[in-house]
C-alpha cells in the first residue's frame, strides 16, 4: 500500500515541479522534486520498486521538459542504483549527509544531462551552465528535509 501511495507522491511532485514551483524559482532554477523522490525511493524501498519508481519519475520529467526525452528516463534509474549501493556503504540517516550526497548526485546528473544536450546541439553559455547546475543542486539539497518530512507524513 505504501508503494502505491508513493507512486501518487511522484505524480504530485511532477505536477508541482511543472506548475507551482515556477513561482519560487531563483534565476529560473527550481528544486528537482522528482530527483528527491528517486532519492527517497532508493533509500527506503526495495531495489525493484525503487528502480521502477525512478524509471517512472524520469519518464514524467522527460514528458514535462522540452527536448529531453529519454535522458532522465535513463539517468534516474542509474542514480537510483548508485544510491542503493551508496546507502549500503555509508549511513544516510543524517539530514546533512543526505543533503550533501543529494547535492553531489544532482550536480553530476545535471552535468551529464547538459553534456548530452550539448551533443544534441543545445548550446548554453559556460556561465549559465555553471550557475544553473550549481543552483539547482544547492536548491534541491536545501529543500530535501522539507520534502522528506512531507513524504513521511503522507506515508
């Protein structure tokens, strides 16, 4: 039952990311709630369900973004598996450790995605690339404890 409720939470996160979070964006950057959902699923659910949820979250993010189809659908399960492996090696009980690891993973995800977009012909200036990549990772990490608290209440 908890798994199906979390599926609904992923859908709500996608809708919030596409609509309501536009009003709280900083320099056009908003937190990645779907990546936080993948992060949560990777830590607290079984491997099969976490990977399934991450594929679904990546698919939703690709559907809501322009010119990104397939990138997040491939990257989210990859980072889900990395997080599952990481959670076996280090304890992710502390919010600071979670925020730091989420910051690093979102940063890496953004860099990989933007390099893929570069090969597809979507050029961005170096300054905008660095600003949006760093700000998105920082903003997502700062929002993590609030989203985790909301998810725990819902589950």
